[in-house]
C-alpha cells in the first residue's frame, strides 16, 4: 500500500507493500537480486499495515460499499467500479485470463498476501458492459456527486473516488453484471495468487463441521436464474487518514462484493467482459473467496493497449541481426526515429532490433520456416501474434534461446529505455508493436493465453486508494 503520490506497483514487479521500504517499479523487469528475504520484507509490510490501522493512519469504512473510480488526464478518461470479485476457475469462463503466468511471481505474491492477509491493490478487469445500468450509474455518480478522494499524481493523472453504499444502487449493479464476463487486463499473477490462497485457506480452516468446499459448493446454482451464485462476504479496505475520504462521516473503506456468473464463452464470442454481483449483505463465505478488482466497461471506456519490449542481454546486435537474415528480410535504419516509423508502417509480423550499431527492421519471415516453428495445436490467430512468433520462432529457432525470466528482460512501453538497457548489458532490444485488442479478446474467448508479458493495458488503478484487509471481514 502506498500514498496516492507513491509509485504504483504492477504485475511486472512485486505487488505493493505498505512497508516503508517499498520500492518503485523498475524500468525493466528481471530476476530480483539484492533484496531482503521474503519473510522479512513482508513481515515488515504486515506489521506496518497493522500499525497504520491501529494508529488511525488508515481508517476502515463503516459500511460495505462499491467504489466508483475515475482516472483522467491529457487524452485519458477511464471510469469503473472497485469491488470484490468472487473467485472462479478459468474453465468456468467467468473471469478470463489472456496471458501466461510464471511460478516465481505467484510465489512472491502469495507470500505477500498470506503474510499481510490483505489485497493491497485491485487487479484490472475489462467487461463488455454495452453502456448498461452499471456504467450509467458510474457516470451519474462521477458527474453529480462529491468525491471522497480527489488527488493528482506525478504522472499527470487526476484520480477521484466515490463510495456507493445504497442498497438499491448496489442491486442495480448486481442485475446488470450478473451474467457478464471479465477479461483480466492486468493482474494475472495476482488473480492466480487469489485462487491459490483461497485453496490454502480452505484447507487451513477445514473442520468436520465445515469441510473444504468443493467447486459445486463454492458456486451454488441459483435454480431460478440458472446461473452460478458464488458466496459473498463484506470486503474491507482503507484510505489514508489525511485524505478527503477520512473527513467524511463514513470514511471510504470497504469494497462491496462483485461475484461472477456466466457461461463458458464460445470461440466466436468477444469477451471483453465483466463479472458478477455486488452485495452489501453479511458474509456467506470466507474473505479469501474474493479478490479486490477494478471493473471497467470497455465499450464505454476503450482500453489503452501498449507494447512490452524485450531485451536479450549478452546477445550483440550484430549477431542477432546476422542470424535473423537466414529467416527474415532485414532492413537497416540509421536512427531510432526512422526505425520506429518503419516498424509502425510494416505489416505484422515485424520487429525492430536495436542496440550497439543502430536499428534493424525484421519483416517478411520465410513462410516455410515460420509454419514449421509455430505449434499446430494453437489457433491461427494465436500463431499470428507478434509475441507468439517471437517466443516460438525468433528466440528458439533463430537465436537458439528460450523466453524465460533469466534470459529475457522486459521493458514496458519505452523503446529508448529498452535500447539503453541493451547497451548496458551488451545485448539486443526487440521493439514490438502493441497487440490489437480484438486479437487479445478473441484468443481469450478461444480458451488460449498469449505469451507472457504480451500486453500492457492502461491506465492501471493507482495503488493506495482502496485496499482490502481480511481481518475486517
């Protein structure tokens, strides 16, 4: 957890911690080094969180609530709902992942959540709300009511937060979201951690009178409506004592419940979707049966999808380019600006290699080599993604390496930062164009996942406005 002015965490780095030693998100992701042991770091986070709650630095809401959250700035306007989502197996088609996850980040996040017994920041979900009742309520609240929190951050964004505690309004959200699906835009590792923690807590809290719930017990069937209705419990969150929210008679704290109910999508469906049901009633499940999330109607507020670049330390640009010439058309460009212009105009698949010695555009791969490299058990759309081709063709077949956290560094959005890292590590930067939103949605609807670190949806929710503590439930 951090103050509104602090740098937000992302799924690329550790989830936010309330400890005083929380660090900013690095410019590039890679194997961690020089950090204190996990138990010590997250023990400090747990103790600091408790101290802030005990001393009143953080205050708990008096009433369960859903939150309307708005982010605005030059060229940016995004509004959504922050609440609890009921946790569902991905095979149920309720909350759809679209990206692969790795065990290392999950283990780190599990240590954080288990130690602090809290969700310190929401994951980011998109849903196809079709400007429905939930979205209309979000817009009405943001346009006519006084916010609990009003803050600006160093990145130029303006953040506002409102609490919805009225039962009729929460019911209207329930009705609208009940049959929708959600796509995980950001937070795949945290969502996977939510579900692992849920299973662990069920085992820990099992008694003869309260056996470990099965899937059918956790997602009870509502016979009247014919959709699964996961159990609910009140959410708990906190805001900084000195924020405007703390000055309200009922300071903003608790997220209401948003559970998920929907069928498995067909391949032809477009799942940019959302989830379920928000309740302010008493608990019918443990706090670990839910996870904190921001839900945004992608039809009302289309997401900003940016590219994530790669850096291959120790692979000189001259060597990377020479090897690529056996399978790709390679054109040289004297400057990054010219290379980026050429990349933007090139048909996919295309990559810009950069580092010591300029930039080089890769286009027009050998169709025979490409077809042989791409997996036959994947859809044509998956096999056409630039990140799929990079991880299944360029890296293993052209460069003789695998895409893993030890061999490949990740840089979000900034091509120059990727090149700078390549220069420092004697390596090659691989600059990519962002994936198309419709391709990501179609791949997810087909039950597939894009390669790791393929997408960067934004703007992401700012860490520190709303968090959720299990103890308050």
